[in-house]
C-alpha cells in the first residue's frame, strides 16, 4: 500500500485492533493501532520518496508512536527511520536481538556510497 491509495482507508476505530501493512512490496512496514488507542510501528520503509509509516500517521492526524519495533537491518525496512524519528514522538523503541550489527551495515553502505544523503541521515539517526 502506498500513500497515493490512503484516501479511502478506514480510520482506526476506538476499541478495535487495526493493522495497516504498507510498503512498496509485501508490507515492509506495519502500523498497528491497539484497542486502547496506542500505536505501534514495525519498521520504517520509504514509498515514493517519503517515510510510509510517517505519512500514514500524518494522514490520520497522529504525532506519537508508543512503540517502534525495528525487526532487521535491511535498507528497505529501515530507510525511513530518520524521517519517522524526526517527525513523531517515540515512546519506546525495540530492536531485534542481533540488532547491533545494523550500525556495521550502515557504516559499510556509507563507505560504498559516501555521497548518499539517505544513508547519511539513517546513520545519524541510528547513532542518536
């Protein structure tokens, strides 16, 4: 699901669990609204040049992520993290157990592509 198709999405309903699987492929990110109103974002992909979970949250008028979960370090799952972190209030963040190697990957990708602004932003956000 991409930002262009969100106009007709049903709003999350109070008291119900609502899951949105978004991304350019097979749901590289998920946004979950819980019955009590809390919000969880799993991974942060980019679609059409923007952070898909952030765009969806903005579409619904939400500015807070109660729980951010980063499942693994593939670029198609973490490329939107800088924008998500900058554009929302994050209550808590979890990462997968072997997540420390994501910094090694990002550092390696930056060496291969030193002028890539997206990688620089991702690296800075992860360091912060």
